C-alpha cells in the first residue's frame, strides 16, 4: 500500500462515522476531494497528505502527538514533519471551543489573520477546502450559505501566497454562489 493510501485510510478511520453537515455523505469524502483538487497542481506527498488530514486535529479525537507518531512510522522524517506542520497550520485555533466568549465574527476575523500568515502550501490546501465546501454548502437549503460564502471571500482576500490558479478557482466559485444567492 502506498503512503498516500495509508494516510487516506488513517484519516478515514479518524473521522469514523462522521457525516458531512451539508452533504449527507461520509466525512472522508471531503478531504479526499480536497486532496484531488491539490493533486491538479502538485504530487508533493506532504501537501497531499495534509490535504487528507486537514480536519483530523480539529474534528476528531486524534491529537497532534498521536498524528506525529503515526506519520513518523509511515513516511520519512522530513515528509512527516512537513505534513504535520501543514496539518497544524490548517487547524483552526480560534474555535468556539477555545474562545467561547468571542462571537463567530471575531473568531473568523482572528482566524483569517492567522491564515494570511501560513505557508503557500497551507494556503493552497485551504483554497481547495473552500472550493469543496462551497460546492457542498451551495446545494444545501440553509440561511447560513451567504454567511459562509462571505467568510470564504474574506479569507481569499487575505490569503494570497498559495497556488494562483487554485486561488482563482476558489474566488470564482465563491463569487458564483454569492451571485446565485443574490448577495
């Protein structure tokens, strides 16, 4: 089994029976699509692995230490270190759990500032995440759609270091769905 398949299996086990909020499907489908979007511009193992793992630390019981230990058993130390660094970059810090006294707007503003400073590879994975999330949420029946899309637009305004084609694709899809929503 190749390393990327092992990473996908690990992420799938970590997410377990979780389902996507706006698309009734197994959660693992989302990180796989994010990885496939990233694969259109790179074959770099740490980038593709971090794309698969981008929600593991935030949305599962897996800890940073557990992930690090597993990655170091699965790939070379430099690849494991870079994969972990990217995964940590993509893990929300300003979450409701960590900052319950802040409102959503403040948490999202702080997260946008943080994400503006992460690596180009991390930003590119985030662009792919926005693309996939926007596709999922746009087909949902929810009053939350415009709020989410405006948050994505704000992120894309401050994240300019990643792959330009993937960024433009994310900008285009967010604008398309905002226009469709009449916002």
